[in-house]
C-alpha cells in the first residue's frame, strides 16, 4: 500500500513538473516574487516568535505588507496569464500598471499604520 502511494505521489510530482516547464518565463518570475514575499513574511513571524513583538504595529505592518504584496502579485499573474479567458482583452501593461498602483496604495496604508 505504501509503495503504490509513493509511486502515485512521484507520478503526480513529475506531471506537475512537466506541466510547469511549459509555463512562460514571465509567470515563473511572478511565482518567484510571490514565494519571496511569503518567505519574508514567514521569517518575520519566526523572528517575532523567537525574539518577541515589542513594537507590535511594526510586526503587523511588515507581515501585512508581505502578504498584501503576494496577493497583488497573484492577481497580476492571473491577469497576465494568456490561458485565462476572462482577461484576454486586458493588456499586460495595464495589468502591471494596476499592480503598481495597488502596491502604492497598500504601502501608503502600511506606512500610515506604522504611525
């Protein structure tokens, strides 16, 4: 039973890798950016757990900034993906401009939250 589960998991992993190899480079770059933002948020949470969260507003601002940026990048990835039929009329430049504008608003709110 464990052997078949292991084989199924390996086959699933291989099929995911082969499907992801066909992904355009721009989408892979956005994926790396999302992983970087989430990883940075996890580092901040680990730091807070080990050291403490004395300026709690700073901790919340940092984590919300990372998570908010990751969410906006996922939205950008959805809009830029050519296989997504909902956004076929949206130019990639427009999607990137929306991403930048939303990030600007997000970070203005984050800076305001810091005090």
